[in-house]
């Protein structure tokens, strides 16, 4: 297994099972991002958008929608993993 960073635009033949691909960019997910994504995807779980409800849970604040997290991860990898 090897960490592969610094590459842009890999081709299929460049990938090896077990390698780790790091994004050269980062992305902060804001409360607004989380609420909008949750509403756009019709997720009705209040833990993602209702601060009062979330304050009564063990987490004490709204949780980031896991589908949003996966979407951001997929987006950060586009330039490296899927452009070619």
C-alpha cells in the first residue's frame, strides 16, 4: 500500500488496490451546506436540521448528513480520479 499524492488525472492503469489517494484541496462543510443538502434530498431526520431537537441528543448539535460528506469526498477526487 502506498500514499499517492501530487498526481492529477490518473488513468485506469495507474490505480492499485490498497493505495491511498489524497486530495490536494480541502472543503469546510458549513451549517448552511448541511441544512440545504438535507432539505434538497428530502431527509426528514431532524438530527440534521433542527437545532432544538439536536440539543436534546447526546451530540448536543445537528450532525452533518453522511450523504453530504460522501458527496464532498467524491467531488474532491474528481480532478484526480475521474477526469481521464
